[in-house]
């Protein structure tokens, strides 16, 4: 049970981290376009 919860938290953290990286990349692209 605890292992499954830890796995879900890890997967959620991966998604959040990926979203953060995408947002940073998008900011960089928009800066270049300006």
C-alpha cells in the first residue's frame, strides 16, 4: 500500500517537474521571439 502511494507521488512529481521544464522552455522561446 505505502509503496503504491509513494509510486503515485513520484509519478505526480515527475509530471509537475516536466510541466515546470516545459514552462521554462516556453518562456525561453517567447524571450527569443521578442
